[in-house]
C-alpha cells in the first residue's frame, strides 16, 4: 500500500462519533466530488454498520475503490459487504437538510439497495441521501483487468432463496438496530417525527413482506432449517405495527387514539413505546444470534432458483 492509498484499517479504528464528525461535516461534503459506500463495515464499537467515505477528488475515491477490491484482510472486508463507487454532489433538500447525491459509477449498482443500507447512517447524522445511476444487480467489478461490461450481471430472479433470505434479514436487522432506536423512537418521544421516519418504517414492512414471499417459495428443506427464526421475526410485527401507528398518528395520517391523553412528563403512548423499545432491542439481538447459528446451514441447503419476476408479493398482513 502506497502512502496515497486510503487506510481502511485506520477507518475501522476510529471511534464511531469521531468518524461521523470527520466525514459528515457540511464543509467536507460540499467539497467532495467522489465517494465510497460500504454496505457492511465495522467502525469502532459499531458492528456491521454502513460506511460512507467522501473524497475531495473523484480520482481519490476511485483509487480507494481499487484498494478495497484488492484487499485480502477478512477482518476488514466482510464477505457480505458490497462496495459502491460514485460521484458526489450536495444541495439543500425540502426539509432544509444537506442532501448528498451519490451517482453510482462502479461496484454495487442497485440504487435501492445502496440507499437502504446507507439511510440509517444518514438519518443518524441528519443528512439527506439520494442514490442515482444504474439499476444493475450485484457487485460485478472484476479485478483481473476486464471491464464491467465483460462480466455477466445477476438479477433478483437469479438469486437463490438462501441469498435472498440473508439479504432481507440484514436489511430488517439494520433498521431494527440502527434507525429504530437511534432515530425513530427518539423522534416519537419528542413528537418530532418526519416523513423520513414513515418511509423507513414502510421500508421495514416492505422487507418483511418480501421475506415472507421468498420464504413461501423457498422449498421445504430451507423452510425447515429456518422456520423457528423466521417465525420469531414475524412475531415482532404486532409491536412494529404500534410504532407505525404512532408515527402515522403524529403525522396526522390517522386519528390519534382517544384514550391517549397528554400529561406532564411521558404520555401513556410514550411509556408504551419505551417498553416496546426495550423489548424490541432484546428480541432483535436474540433473533440475530439465533439466525447466525443457522446461516451456514441455509447457505449449504439446496434450492432452486427463485423466479419471482414481476409477480405481486402475497400480502403479509390479513
């Protein structure tokens, strides 16, 4: 590694708050022309979070992208982590927040997946994010000198059930461990929820719907292996529905419950949400630990390629 190469080991060693202060200052973002998004990366004590790295020059980001692609250190480079290289620009959004536009150049080329991975981080630092560019699936940037166009691309229909299930579990857990306790619940308690909170919760329910659809098509072998953990996740829906109801109520989307009365200190609704937060975090940790025990079995299970195409997903809630 030359002295100009980006040091991912130093990034990992940063305290998480120092990382946010160093890379998310308005002055830094406004001057940045390129950036990397790592969908899963450990920073300090924050495990399996998303990392956004802005660079003043696009060529610097491109150089760091090549360093990452050639990196062999598995303590830094998680097998499930995807990297995206993009051009960076900024502007003020309708909420008055600085919004980063990430225009994908190389690496993971699905804007929805990149935004889903990065949104909890950007919500936490109170910055907007818009991901634009190609909609190809997968991280198909080769390291053997060939071009992206020379390599085959995969689509959602090409992915096996185990791959889709693990991807959805990561997305669900990311929201439950990051956006929910660090952004959404505090906003509910302060009665300052935004449309962004509603979008995050809607995205969570969408992922749960996708998980059910994939599970139902996965075949009996995979279903038997993950049945207990799958049901544990779906058991969280009633609790999560209460959070969604609270957000909708505060946004005026539905009428507030009549029995919720405003008092000095916490209302009954806030008390219930505090209890829910504690419960949700404990259960999420338990679910994730249990799922980790079986993910190797899931990966080794045989499964036919799922052909979902544009078929409508079965409704998760009746």
